[in-house]
C-alpha cells in the first residue's frame, strides 16, 4: 500500500536553531513530491515540487531535498514566523493528478 | 499568480439544510479541481476530483448524493453539502491544478462549516 510518513509529528525549535523535517514514501512510481505550509485555519500554501532523486530547491530559509525513499525539508535559522504545519504530498504514476498527503509536522519556533 | 478563492470562508447552518461552497481560480484556468475535508489536527482527506464539464470522481466512502460537485467552467467549481448534519461539520478546502501532468495543486483558503 502506498504510504507517506512524516516525522516528527511536532517539533519545537528556538529561533535560529536549524533542523530538518522528514517525509518518507513508499509509492509505486513517483511523479513528484510536494511540500506545503499550512497555517491554522487556512489552506495549504505551495512551497516546492521535487521530481527526481538528487534534486534540491530553496526558498528563503527552506531547502527541500529528495532521495529515492525520502525527502527532507531543511530549515536554516528559523524565525517565529516559520511556525506552521508542513505537509508533504506525493503525486504517483497514475492517470490522475491526485496527491497523497502525509499527516504533517507541526513546527513551533520560539523567540 | 495561481490564486484560488473560496466563498464563504465560514458558514453556520441548521441541521437538514443545504450549503453551497464556491471555489474559483482567479488568475488561471484550472483543468482539474479537487475538494478536501480536514478534521482538527489531521491531514487533508481527498473527497473528489472534478474536471470541467464532466462528472466528479469521488473517493471511496464519500457519498456523491450528499456532496454534490459541479464544475461548470474552467474557473469555478461548487460543492453542495445536502441535508447537512452535525457530523458534516468540518473544514472544507478546494484546490485547482493548471496542468494535470505536473500534479501541482494550489489551494483555496478553506471554508469552515458548522452544522447545528
């Protein structure tokens, strides 16, 4: 069965304390892996798409990387405004563009 | 770019009434739109996928007669919760995809539904 697992479920960091979030996947035929940020009571905000192992993308303090089994979202010197739930999703080799989401990592950055 | 809006942002209704939620892609034409629901502290659960001008494809366990989806144009999809009951209370989020092949979905801000 295809699965997307995110860890940790929750992460508390001090401002400036870098860390990584993990998304591991077991899917048959990955077409793309997506990272989204979701603030409480809002819809997810698109961050990155990764298509092949070895690919990396950066945006401000965030960098996403992809291997054949997992993806990491590295957060460098986080600020309180980076506090949110980060969702990982995979797009599989099927006829549709549906995404399968992980349960998310809730990040809290304290000043 | 890639902005998706939803209306209303929240709604309270009495049990037994129907509620319609609109999802619009504001600056692009969406080949496909999706409807999700999300319970507190849980991830998104896909309810259905809709393509403009054709019937929606519902996920297993989602009652198509209860959650009516209409995708009348490339920029508008609607979700109608018919005869709503308290257990239908949830956060409903739509998303839109420009290119079916890329998989990238852009999400609306969500609609919180409370059924009394």
